[in-house]
C-alpha cells in the first residue's frame, strides 16, 4: 500500500511541471529570455534530485522528519511565491495592455 501510494504522490507532484514550464515560457518575452528562463526552470527543478539524496538520510529512517520537513518548506515557499508571481505578471500585462490601447488610440502601429 505504501509503495502504491508513492506512485500516486509522484504522479500528482510531477503533473504540474509541463504547465509551469509552458507558463514561464509564455510569460518571458524574447527568444533568448524564454530559452534561458525555461532552461533555468527545468534545471532548478531537476536539481531537486540532488537535494533529495542529501535531505532523506538513512539515519532518519523510517520517518524522515528532516526530509519531509524540507520538502514541506519548499511547498510552503511555492504557495507563497506563486501568487506573488501571478500578481506581478498580471500587473505587467495590464501595463502592456494599457500602453497598447493608448498606442492604438493614437493610430500607431503595434
């Protein structure tokens, strides 16, 4: 049952990655910024495997309090930073939309 639960957790944890990578790719302007941003996003995500080997120590078995605590800390950081990022992106997009609307009212080509 625990082994099966591990598969369910992994499926739920990694299901968000394609959406997050495409989200960052769609919100970065310019080919080079988009490429570097997506590479950093994927690279930092894969770097989590290195952390897992260090924080899930064999001497903490079977409860792994340190490992679970650090993992929960990163989930908490994500729960704080993602809404902040959404707010920032919405504000930037609103400013761009306003500038585009003003340019169209003046008759300028965009």
